C-alpha cells in the first residue's frame, strides 16, 4: 500500500496549445480507492496515463509515499494498470498471460506458479487457466486482465474504464467484484470512469473533472450532498438534480426564492439575508428524492401543481411537474404515484435546497462566494427556514 499525491500536475501536448491537465491537486491515503470521473475528453484518462508513466507531465509532481516518481519509467514505478481494452496476449493462455509480467521480473517458476494459483483463486478463474482470450467472454477477459495486474502485488492499481465494454448486468456484477477485491487487498487504487454510478458505489474519494480541471474532490456523500457548482450537481445523481431559474426578491425584510406552478406560488424564505443577493438571478437546485407529497403538520414549504408525465421504474415512480416554466422531476413511492393531470401538493426538504449563481454556475456560499472543493462537506447552504 502507498500514499499518492499529485501536486500542480500539468500536461500540454504542444507549444501554444491549451493545457490538457491544469494544476491537478489530489491526495489519497494508503489503501484508499480514488475515482476520477467526468465526461469524455475531460482529461481523466490522460491523468491516469501520467500516473502510470505512459505519458510525461509538463509540470508539477507525482509523489508515491512522498517520493517524486515523475521522471521514472513505467517499469520502475511499481504501479499496475488494467486497460479498457484488457490488452491480453491472444496467443497465450490465461495462465501465461497472468505469469508474463512475473517472468519479466525473473521470478522462479515455483514462485510464479504459486502467484498464478493465488490470483486465479481470488478471481475464481481456476477453470479458465488453459483457455486463450478468444475463448473467453468479456467478463472473463476482464478478470484475467485484473489477474495480471494483481499478480505483480504493486503499490498502486490503476483501472482505466475496465467495465465500459461489458453489458449492463455484467457491469453491475463486476463492480461488486472489484469492490470486494479492494476490501480484501486494501491496495491503493485509482479508477477512471465516466459512469457516476460507479463513482458513487466504488470510491472512498471522488474527483470530478471537466476540461482538465478538478471541479470537486471529496467523499461520494460530500459530492452528492454539497456539489461545488452546477456541473458537479448535474453530473452526479440519477435522475439528475432539478435546476429551477429564479430571481431572488425581498419582502417584509426577508430574502425570498419564489416558485410558480401556474396554479399556485410558493415563497422560500432564505436563512441568509445578504443585501447583494436581492434581484439576483440564481438557479435553485433540488434532487428528485427531496421533493415529496405534502403531509399534514410537516410545516414545510409546499406548492400545488399539475402532473404532466409519470415514469414508473419499479422501485419508485418519477413524476414530472412544471415550476417556473421548468420541467421538475420528483421521485415518489409506487403506491403514492398519481395520474397525469392530477393536482398534487408537493413539499420541499428545506435542508437540501441549494442555490447556484446563474452566470458562473458556482455554488453560493455564506458570503455569496463559492467554497473551495476541498471543503465541499462544509459548504454553508442558502436554505429555507
């Protein structure tokens, strides 16, 4: 196990071109599982390749256990990588694929055989050792690629979108296998994905990337509950967070966020009374599961609205209504699902309402400024009270 720290890491592919990676600052402790998540082209795979040594960084440092490995060749970094394509040798059987790296390190035949047996048992592929990659399913090939990395017993494992070639059912199964494997081995791991479900379920820490910049770094719960900006809030969560545009108003000395369904209006008094926010255009963010049917005595802000669309999903039903001329999704229990055209009274969980600046997309904090990503779990909300 090892600590991994990235200090001001930059990557540029040529003079005059914009940086692909821009001052990346990340640190994970020994044994932690870090997820790099973001849309295609955000720089996450480039960052992974830089950690592995497959690409040179333009600036900054990559530290493993406090030692700078930025100038080392890939073979000297003691890092194992599992590629998206699996990169298995087609002419070698499973046993030979797993053993290849060990032979290159000149381990004894007995030690190689012992290590191959250990890995095969761990991944439950003992019965596949004599088969070649062309005779294996996608999930089996993925296990073999993992086995080849595991056999090296490196300080750090790198996974570059290893499940992207699998079907949905197998992806869920392999996601569980990877999590179980990490719990057993406790090896420091960096995992690249564009799938936010994988990010939320696998990682101890998550770094959300966009345009070569880490938008937010924290635990899955911090990133889900306290997103730093509109991009993070929209990327993490399924269904995604609702975003409702509005202009803050002041009435009777109170700062209000006003919601209009066409049938009724709802005033959300804000805990913060910053003079600079009056008449400011903002985006109100609230997740579908945080909008519920109104209950008597709840004493929460509520509004009457008409159901426009319903989408049953099995465990719950997604109900779509219109607020401030914006389609808003609510997640309700199936036995509470209404019919299209029915009028509902919906209430909001006040502790979960967030505000974002309409122009910059940044989260509005205590002073009307965004908070650093590192303090994501401690960002002060503008909340109704």
